[in-house]
C-alpha cells in the first residue's frame, strides 16, 4: 500500500511492545564494524543528488553509468514511466481491460458491478507467473496471477470528490479488489493477454464460498450470521504481495483488512480488534453491508488476514483460506523447498513494530504428484523471528500449550493461537521490526531477504540491532542466512545488506556498496525478486520528495566485492509505487506492477493539489482525455535478447 496511504491511515503502531524496545547502541556499533567496505554516513558512494525532473523533462535525458547489460537511469520524476537503456518495455494489461468473451473496451463513465467483475481489477500488486505448455505455434504461454490491493474512489469514479459514496460504488470497489488470473502469450517478443481464455478468472471481495481450512476452521470466533459454522467466507480483500507454491498454486495474502470495517464493540473481541487496528474506517462499505460493521458482526474481521490459496489451473476450484499460516497483515508468502522436502514459506506482517514469520509444512513436497500437495498448507508449524544482538535469529514456534501460549494467557486451542497470531507473537518476545514487507528466499544459497520499508514512529531510544535507526525514514534490507542452507532450521544468522537513503546526507546513516551511483540509492524497499545470479531486484514505495525520485526498481548486488552496489533500472510515473517484481521462469522477461499512478499528485510540483478523476497528476498509461490513470502490468525485456541473469 502506498506510503501516502500509510501516513494518513496507518501511522499509529498497534503493538504494545513498541514503547519498550531497549537501546543497544554499543551492539549496533559492534555489528557494523566489519562492514567498512560499505559507504557509511555519507561516504564516497554518492557525491551529490539530482533535483526532481519537471513534467516536461524526460528522465532519460539524465541517463548515466553505462554497464554491460543496461544504461542506468538518473533520478527524476515525471508523468510517465522510464526503462533503463538497453531494456524494452510494454504495458501488458491494465485496470478495466476485458478478460472474457463479449466484453468490450473499458468505459470509466459507465462502471457497474457486473462489468468490473469481468475486467482486470484495480491497483495491481503481486504478480505470480505460472508457465503453460507452448501453443501449437510454439509460442510461450503462461498465467499471470495478479493481486488487486485496494481502490481509490477519487481517482476511480467521476464526480466522487465532495460527495458520499453510493451503495453501487461500494459494490464496484469490492468487485475491483481481490485478484485476476489471466493467460498471456509471447508473440514475436511481446506478451499479449488472451481475452476469453478458459483460465481467465476474477476472485473478489464479493466471491462466495471461499473455504476456511486448517486449525482455525470452524472456530466459534469465525462464526457469523451468514456463516454459523465458521467455514465459508465471502470474499478476500487488500491482497498485497503473495506467492506461487512449488506445486503451482497462487497465494493471495490479505494485508490491511482492518481498514474495511466500521462500528464499535466492547464485547469479547475488543482487545483482539485493537491489536489489529480494527476498525480502520477507510471505506464506508459497512453503511450498506452488516458484515463490515463490527457492532453487528464482531467476528467478521477474524475471517480476514489470512493467506488464500487458489489453483490457477482449475477455474472452478474454490479458494481456500489456509489458517495454519497465521492471521496478520500478510505481505507476501514466498516459498522454498527444503532439502528434506518440507516447504518453507516466509512472510512479513506489514505494520510498524510488527514481525517476520515463516511456516514449515509437516508434509513433504511431491514433485511427481501435484494432487498429493493439495493440503500441505493445513498442517505445519508457524514460527516468528527474534533477531538477537549477536547476529542470530531465533525462530520461535507458535504452538498451543507451549511456553506462554496457554489457557492462563487466554488461548484454548491452536485455532485461537492463529486467530490472535500477533498477541501470541508478542508473548513469545518476537522482535518488532520496521514494517516488514516482502520476504524473499533464495534456494540457491540459503539466504532470505527481508524488505523493511520504514518506520517514522521509531524513536532513537527504541532502536535495536536489527532496526538501528530511529526514526527510520528510508528503510533497510536484512539478509538472513540459514545454516547449511537448511530452511527448516530454528536458528539462523542475520545482517543488514543495505541501509537505505541518501549516503551524501550524513544524518541519514545510509550504507551502500562503494560503487553505487548517485542514481543507485533508494528509499522504502517494498517488494523484491531474485535472479539466478543471486542479484536482488527491489521495488520501492516511498515519498517522491523525500527520496528525490519517483518510485522504481533497483538491482542490488548481494555477493563479493560488488555486494551492496545498487543501480536503477526502472522509474514509475508520478504517484505510483512499483509492486510484484517477477521474472519469468526462463528469466527472459521481468514483470512489474505499476500501482496507483497519480495518487501522490500533491507531492509532485508544480501540480500542488490532490489528484482526482477529473484532474489527475498523470493520465498514465493511456494519456487520453477523460481516461483516469490506470494501474497496469509492465513487461521488460533486454534489447540484446539475453536473460536478466546474464551479464
């Protein structure tokens, strides 16, 4: 979710531990004394920063730093996107594009619920890539599995500014949430989506029959008037980053679900709701549907905040909310198969002062029998991380009856531990982190990369070894190393790969590789991808003014003398963040999601006022009068025809 949205609606931490984190400045100094190769506190990596580009100035005019595979962009921001020299770019699919036969071109002036449910959704986030057999002409085919995180009414609906929402508009917003599954085909080097493919599918906040499975299924605290048995949920929402399992299913992670509820309750769920920030009151849906009003349905929020598994190869299959993976503000659910065949999923809880998790399946992955993996996510152990000052990570199991997770502390079953995952993790003493978002494992070298976006609420006396800056306005990336590549281990090692921000500003305390250019630094790391050369591709979600740049994608080296060096490869249009960085299986295409273009128009001079449907700060990607900005999936390829891992 955009940093602007976070500032306005999510800036208050809900973790009671946030006020008591100890100061260990001496330990921080000790941890980083061996990182002298990095540019620390305004070192030689960056000599100066560039001013923001104006609307009329092309970012490519400032291109610099030629490398073997691309020419790096320079810092800047304007109304369109930019790819580094040596890269080709195309828009593959955008909000409103028709998915099914008989659906015409998008008309934003004639939106309806049924129409939106037949079109690509709003604010695309996570991108999953599932390969299909080549077609009869030998052309590459795949499915894109794309999350749609949230909606922005002022940009979405004509005439919405200054008036209350209608019931119809609220239902359209629900239809624009969720996810899209869409077939794509590579035709002469360009990816085209296939309207009418039998695989195409929308799953939304209105989709009925989403099944709750695992230890919490059927729990009384998941029961509602509409579902007295607590086993079937209508809809999924705020689907942020996600994952593709080794057996080819699609995980839609539910993040900021708290914002969709209104009302008040002083009943038995009050403390639980407070720990999750319920009600957020961001949307007025509860005025028209009781399920979004906690005074009427206090258990409904407990039915969100899960990881939702979908089989993209079976459009008729029911999505399943896999409760064994815990309930929190899921940012991602990326996985790796351990050497013993167990599957390990890494997840962040995206809020200031919340935690990093991993889930280890009890069963083992069977690569020869896809059906045998169908319910692997219903049985396993969920762990939460404690980052110790000696550089170790302790993965602590959230198991009912062990340690403090007992009846004396209000837990009566494993299902209840999972419904209140955050409180269980509090009791175990997990480390409160600076907004843990995407967590990416690398099967090749046993390392995991945690994107810590920022934490403006951390004070100097709340810093710790893994979160060494307060306030942390720019974020950092933590690298975890599993011992001997054993992803199932309960004890790991950690260190900070980069501290984000401008290294030319000593007060920021940024830390980069020595060859990072003046365009190579970034702030607010959000999502990431890893290529087979062990390089990290980081997409960002930060303030254009603070970061002196539009959001974009940077490639970060993780090994050898180049470790920590960062170079820019893509810039978003003004107001957008970049989500879902995803390499195709052959690494020939790099997909990314441009989310909420035009949102932060007030940050972009000389516009100086919020964007609206009638007056957006950009009309990307169509640039057509009357057409609002539209989130879209973009594909990058190398002009020389090589893969992204080749130099």
